[in-house]
């Protein structure tokens, strides 16, 4: 009898473990019952925002990357600083992120809170927004599983060491991506997000002004392009908002033109241009430049992988009532 009870308890315990494991899994239909209008609400607001502010897609994609790469996809990047704490959003590398992304998330979250209060996490909103906006501007569709929870902390001190910069050497770039489980090919595909959006002049000023004793600009640049950038950014120290499109030909379209630009000396940032000269990354640049489908396939696969990087589930996080604030005051 005692043995039978032991077997029953063991079976029950195993079932509970299995149930907990099953419950913790992210799924594409996570909100089907708890917030059935989730997708429709999101798509309506995303379309309206992108039409009124075309920089939204690039800005949101950048926020998504900066959020996930620092400490996982947990919307810690969305927290605004307050009198007690500085957040990731105010780390130096994040100060140039366009505000359209934060405005979009606020609009979506407000609408969803009215429809299904306390159900949809900011982390899921950001992940779906990035995917849908990529599709809206011509990029590939990929499935986004749902069920992330929002972080209870946002630490600006860990941002710099976890994000690539315009001047980061290739060895460090490859090491950074590898430390998070991404191959050189996946890195090249993810950096292809630069096919939309812009960069501020300060990010590449070192390449166009007083580059060396023998050249005013980086010889890796197409000379005509370099002269155009010099004129565009002539007053960037006075007007810090001065910027240039990452893709000079199709800046608002998600395509493979970015890689073709790299091959022709039109890569805006030195870290981007380096990918076409380094033997570890050049083959992927060449392949993506020649075959847009290959780029789209690898970008989609890499984004799926990134979207579940170190996500928080169940009791590991919260569903924030506001995406820019923790549910409880952090002091």
C-alpha cells in the first residue's frame, strides 16, 4: 500500500513538472483566449504610426535589438529614467534612438490595456512590432512566439559592453555576437537591418573629416559619396541631429541593397564597411548582395533566434501596466 502511494505521488509530481514545463513554453497563440483582438489592435496602430512617421520601422527594430542584446528580450530598454534610477534608455549608446519607437509602444500598450488589462507584456508588444514593421517595409515574415514577461530592472551600466558600436573592431564584433550564440553569418544578416534607417553624423565623422595625414576621408568610401557626406555633415557639431541614411539608394525599403552598397564603398559606418573586407564575413556579404532571398531567409531565422534570447517567463518577470514604468517604484 505504501509503495502504491509512493508511485502515485511520484506520478503526480512528474505530471506537475510536465505541466509547469508546458505552461512555460512560448507559443504563437498565447493570447488567443486572453486577448483575442491582440493582433488586430497591433496591426491597426502599427500601420497608422508607420504611415505618419516612416522612421518608426527602423527605430523600433533598433530598440528591439538594443533590448534583446543587453540582457534578453525583456523590454528593459523601454523603461524611462526617474529621480531615483537611471535606465538603459539613457545609456550613451541609446540616446540617439528615435522617439517614434517609444511613442508606438505607448500607443499599442494603451489600446491593449483598454481591451484586456494586465494581459499583454511590453516585451511581446516590442517583439511583434519589430516583426510587423519589417514586413510593412518589404522585409520577410517570421513567426514570433509569445508569452514573454517584462523585466523588473533596467541597468544602464551593462549596456555599453553588450552592444556593438560604429567603431567596434571586427574581432570584438564577432566575439560579442558569438558570446550570445550567433555565428558570423547570423551577425552579418542581423546587421542587414541597417538597410533601413539612418545614423547620426557623429557616428562616422571620423571617416570623413581629417581621416589621416594623406586623406581627408576614409579611402574605403566611394569618393563621391564621401564628398556628399562631408557637405551634409559640415555642421554636425553645431547640429548634433544631422544624420544620413544607412542605405543611400532605398532607405525606406527593407531589401538587400545595403550589402550591394558595402561592395561599392557606400557603407556608412566603419563597422559595417569592415564586413566586406574581412574574410570571415565577406562571403556572407557577397552572398546576400547577390541573393535577396538568401538574406531574407537568414535574417528571419536570426530574428527568431534573437527574439527568444534570455526571455523571462512565468514568475521571472511582470506584465507592466505601463511600458515605461515598473509596476512598483524602484528606489
